C-alpha cells in the first residue's frame, strides 16, 4: 500500500482481477502428460488410475482408484468397477499409480 493514495473500491477490484488473471495463467499451463504408453505400463504392472469423469457413471468419486483393463489407440481406457466395464477418456485421467 502506498502512503498518500486512497485505497478505495476501484483499487481493491484491480488487485483482485490481477490475482485472478495470474491464477488463470497458471491454470493454462497445467497439463496432464498421461499417454497411452503410461496406461499400458499401468495395466501390465497391476496399477490403478484416478479419473474425474467416467462415461455412463455420473456418480463417480475421483478419489476412488480404478483398475484399467484395456486401452485403445484413440485413448479410451476401459476400467472395471465392481465387475462392470466402463470407459474413461484419456483426458479425464488425473493420475496413475503403479509399482
């Protein structure tokens, strides 16, 4: 804060907009670098994936680990949930864990 300059509503708004602009710029650079090869390695090693959206399953919890069964060349991953197979797009996978 600069002494002698009134700190009014316009100044507060400008600071908030500037901070939101930086957050937006940061979010633009966040990328998920998950590839089909990563999914294949995960399947071979018995790993799990975490996805935000599962096709045909609207009540998905992104914190529940999913077991991938197969992946095709377009990036569609088939996962097994309680004996039922669902599809997940590669872009909807947040993280992968395997040993």
